[in-house]
């Protein structure tokens, strides 16, 4: 044996010897407690001395001992029964969950079957048959398998949208949007929240509105569509959503038609105009986002927007919609996807994969009612809005000094928490912060918000007990690096995290 092995053996010997002593003592105690011969020997030893009243003591001692044994056996038996009952309940719950899952899948299949039946019936609901008695499942002459998309083609074949002319700034855009919501919709939001929302449009196509119920997450997304004169497409996410067919639809081999969703129709129509489009995924985490939105997450991540395409069908048919190329649809640049989430027992956690590719906005407080001037909604040009975002990136680029501080903070986080944030978040920061400043916000405040909600939230993955002693030091470091009182969002988040430990 080498000297290393000898050291390890001797070093660990006291631990294992002590552990063996504990085990031996436990079993020795059990044997001594339940060794009936020992009790009989004691009775024999004192048998001659214990007469008359002494026999009462003997009988009492035996009954007392039996009672103790009975109590011990009772509690052991009860503990075993409770454990077995618990295991049965757990198995029963697992079975119920599996049955519910199975029923959800059955419901989903029945809905698909129902849609197939509807598509092969006539106006009176009767199934149509051909001359041979088979169900008709062929397209009529000149009919397109994409009915809704073809209708969009027809709509814009004889209609040319007027050119949208805008002259607002991002700051005035935020004020106008806020006043419109208050005066026309009776929805009240803090100006800081509106700035966060508008600036988020510059950094991500996927925005997540999170917070407690009743704070106006869904209302904000809906109000934005109303404000820009292009109603928000609302998709209520269902627990049965499993894949991208919930977003785009699917080709029905039986009817030879494509079942188009409202989201797909809106995406297709967006290619015809310069308007801004919004799709709302309401309660998006009631199913797993990385399942049904996985393809979109990957597509929106591509740096070249020419590659933003999704395959709907593997081939081309003569009457397919005009803007489908080889069965693929282009993901429009002028559409944003806004998801609302609630964190409770009925929902799934949002994974890092989703959070990293989205811009989360926390809506935890309600704004006080205020008087706002009567404000009308306005039609928005996507090109003009994107031009304002690009202009903000040029005029309000994050200062080199603050970029250096962010790099230093990154090294600190790596050294003390073994975490790092990648180039994706840095790019989002460089897009978000300039637009936040152009909206009327402060550069440090924008950096503070993004760091708190995009970087520090990763701390929740760590062993909180392990990082507890590091939190106070990190707060002091942020105060020293960025200035006293300059990072309130980060400080508040870290303190909340510390309270959960």
C-alpha cells in the first residue's frame, strides 16, 4: 500500500470505528431490552425474598414491562402503517396524474377527430361520399389547402395598405401609450413600467410578463395592440400543448387541408404590411414553453433574419398561398410575442433556455389612478419604430465605463458564485439600455434592471445555503462598483433571495 493509501486509511479509521460502535451499541441495546431470559433470571434470583406483598411487586413489574413492550410495538406498527398508507397515497396520486395526462391526450385526439369530421361534412353537417361510397377527402378544383392564408392573399390582392407616417420619439411614444391606456381603457401603469415594456421591444421578440395575479399583465399586452390600431392576437395556452403544431397548425392527411391557427394567419398577414403585430401567449407556462415554442426560440435566435423560416409542409402544391416558399413561412420581423406567466402549483417553471432568449418584465405593483388627457390610438410603422431603436443604439450606446464595470462584475460573479453570463445577454443589454434611455430612463437604472432580472435570477439554481455568506459581500461590491444607491433592483432582489434561505 502506498503512503497515500496508508494516510487515507488511518485518517478515516476513527470515523468508521465510531460508526461501527454506534451500530453495535444499537443492536446490543435491542438484544438486551428484549432478552426475556435476563428478566426470568432476575425473578429467580429474588424469588425466595419476595413473598407476600413482594409477589405484587413482581406481578406489577412484569405487567409494567409488558405494557412498555406493547407501547413500543404499537408505535412501530403505527409508524409502518402510516408509511405504507403514505406510499399508497403517493402511488394513487401518481396513478391519478397518469390518468389525467392520458385523459388530456384522449381529449386532444378527440378534438382532432372532431375537426376532421367537421371538415368532411357539408353545410347541414352530413358526411359527403363519392360515387364509390368512400368519404370525400380531396380538394375541390382550384381550392387551396391553406384556406385562411389564401383568404389573406385575396384580401391584399385588391387592397394596398397606405403608407404609415410617424414623427414621435420613443419618450413621447411611452407618454402617449400610457395616457391612451388611462384615458380610453382605464388601465393605469407607472411610466417606468411603460418604458421597460417599450425598450424591451428593442432587445427581444419574446417578452415575458410575470408577477402576481391581477396586476395587469394580460391587459398590458392587449392594450398595446389596441393602441397601435392592430388588435393583439390572443392565444390561450392549454395544458395539452406539446409541440409547434399548437402555434402553426398541422396538415390533415385525411382531409388534405392544413388546419391553420390564428397565430399562423397573423404571421402570414404581417408580411403584407408595415404595421406592428403582437401575439399574446396567455398563461404561457400552463404547458412547457420549451415544447410548443421550441422551434420559434431557435429561429428567433438566428442572427440573419433571412433565415427566420419555419417549415409547414414538406412540398409545394399549385394553389398554395403566394408568400409560402417550398412549404415554408417566413417569421415576420414586425411581430412580437408576449407571454404572461403565473407561478403556482398548476404551472411549469420557465427554464433558463427560455429566460435567456426572452426579456422578462416583473409587474408586481398596481399604479395609482391618475388623470390623463384624452388620447387617441395611433397606427405605427414597424420600420419607423425599428429606426428609433437603431438611432437609440447610436446616440445612447452604453458607456465604455459601464461596460467595463459589467465585465468586472462578471469576473466577480464567476469567482464567488461560479456563474457567468454569455454574449447573448450582453447583446440584449446593448440593445435594451440605449432604448430605455431614449424612452426617458436612466442608463444605470436600465443596467440595474437587466442585471437583476437576467443575471441574478440565475442564483436561484445554486445551493442558496452555500451562497448565503456571499450575498452581503456582493451587495457591498455593487455599491462600490456602481455607486451608493445606484443598483436598487439588484439589491432588493439579493435581499429577497437571502430571506428565502
